[in-house]
């Protein structure tokens, strides 16, 4: 046991060390891409001077773009702008300066909000965590038992009825379902709010009213957050359990006199949890960073909406900060998945 724990610790340390070059590669690629995407702060300033509006909005049409491109800013002013935004230096020099700031957990300042990116992310991150974790917990608390029941009741009316709902949920994107739910239950019925995370005057409500108001704003977005993951995990649980129930080791256990419930829940079910454990960490990392389109549809001030607004406004520091946080969570999630598999499957060995 001590040897396995030692090997597991060494493996985790190696994986953590390998995250650094991976993050360097991801950040460099995104940083390089941002330098060549049109519509940066200088281009947007030209557009505003030309009366064309923001680059990412409807005013940035082809005709307005031509009008802005024909606008000449005095050379001295242009150089001053490039120096202010750091565009007067070579790309590698700018990337090196970015890494130096990143080493001190400084993600830079937003072009649009003129405030530190880490402050913006810190203000939006709890909202994404709130919706993500609720959807995550509800999914795992329901999909695993439902997948087990569907495997045991294969081809029954219960299995067929739930399969229809599951396949519909798997095929409908969360943001499209959100638009439908808003049209049905917010516009036509007025049962739920159209957008937002809380009602006006939320701070003046009592504790019970605050809880009810938060649930009022949570119901529809959580359904959209969880629907695809819920369908995927249910199908995965069912198929994995059915495959293990038909395996030779289960048949051998039954031939030796082991009861059917013990063969299923004592042998087949544990091996069926391995694929679920494999995707556990990845699901956490994806949920915690928010869903861009779902948060856009519901107007939820989370990480996804912040990233969407940063893309449309060409706010490169926020884009870089979001990608860095997402990549870090993804790498940590992959490691967590491996550790979950090791906890479920004792056959897994980590080499020294």
C-alpha cells in the first residue's frame, strides 16, 4: 500500500511538472493568434473616430471598415498608442513580458474595463461555479442510478421511455434548449425571469426570499447546463454496466454460487465506474469555466459571458486570462481523472 501511494505521489508530481510546458504552448499559440486578429484597441479607436462604433458590433460593417481603414491617425499619436498598449515591441518581447507578469499572477489590465483581468475573473468565477456545481452534482446523483436501472431493465417500457428523453437531451444543444425554455416559460408563461442572476432589490429581501429568488433564476440555466452531460453520463453508465454484466468474470461468479445482486453490485458495477471516473475531472473543468452560449442566452454574468464579450470587443488580456484559467483547469482535471481511475481500479499501476 505504501509503495502504491509513493508511486501515485511521484506520478502526480511528474504530471504537475509537465503542465508548465503545456501551458506555455497554449498561451503562446493564443498570444500569437491575438496579434494577427484584426479589430484590436487601435483599430477600434480608428472605428470610433470614423463614427463606425465598436468593431465587434453591428456598426462594424464592410463599408464602415473601409471608411475606418482610410482614416489616417497622426504618426506621433499612432506610435503613442502602440507604446501604451505595448504593440511597439516585437512579439517575443511582448510574450516574455506577459510571462513575467503571469509568474506573479498578474494577467494584465482589460482594454475595455481598464481594470485587472484577475479581478474581473474573480468576480465572475463564483457565478460559473454556482451553476456548474449544481448541474454537476444533480447530474451525477441522478444519471448513475438511472443508468443502473436502465441496464437492469433493458428493453422494458421504463428503459424505452427514458431513452427517448435522453437522446433528445443529447441531441439538443444547451443554448438552443435555453432559447426554447425562455420562449415557453419566460415570455409566454412568465414563470421564470428572462435573464440575470438575481432580481432587483435582492439585498433587501429576507433570507428565505433570497433563496427562492436565487432558485427562481437558477432553474432554467441549470437544466441547460446539465442536459448534455446528464444524457452522456446516463448512456455511459448503462452501456458500461451492461457490458460488464455479460463479461466472463460475472458468469464465473454466478457459476460459483454468487447471487445475482452481489455479482452486479459487487463485481460488475465497480468496473463500470471506470469510464465515469475517466471523465470526472474533465467534466469539472468544463463546468467551472462556464458555458459561453448558455450564459449569453440567459444573461448570466459568469466566465462564459465575460469571454464572449471579450471576443466581440477584442479584449485580448481577458481572452488570454480566460484561456489560461481554462487550460489550467483542464490539465488539473485530466490529472484528477487519472487519480479517480486509480481509486476505482486497483489494477492501475503508476510506473516509477
